[in-house]
C-alpha cells in the first residue's frame, strides 16, 4: 500500500450529504470521479461522484442510495463541489494492489477505477 498526503491539493472534491432511515445525517467528501456503490433506479451499480472519468459509469444523483458499513442504505440529498481549501483535513491518496473495495467515511467505494 502506498499513501501520499497533499496539503494543498488542486483536485476537485465532491461533498455528498446523506440521510439514513432514522434521519441521521452523514457527510462524505471524495475526489471527483470516485466510484461509489449505490442503489439507483436501475438497481445496484458503481456510480461516479461528480463527473465520471469514463462514460461507462453513471454519475451519482439525488435520490440514489449509498451502502453504509452498518448494512443500511442512506439516501443522497445534496451533492456539491467543494474547494480543497475549505476542507481542513489533509487529502490522502491511497494506492492498493488489485481492485479492492473499501469503506470511505463508512460508505462502500472502490479503491481503483
């Protein structure tokens, strides 16, 4: 595993706001194009946060549901671009061998495209 930390990253970030069935709010901040596992109107599939890097992957939309690690679905209620300077945490890039799935802030995502 390799990890790179960027304090002044110029990469586009996407902030996703979600609610679970108990109306608990979650916030997920990911790089634009990050694949996320979602339940869409067409069924379960990988979707891209923001503009996808490929045409094959649909974009995350309002109303889609993301899979939380506690095995429940959370509905997407807001998607916004965020300036990296607004985020106080450091941006970390992680490269893993293979095509692993990981949980990012509790939500199922792909570590590689």
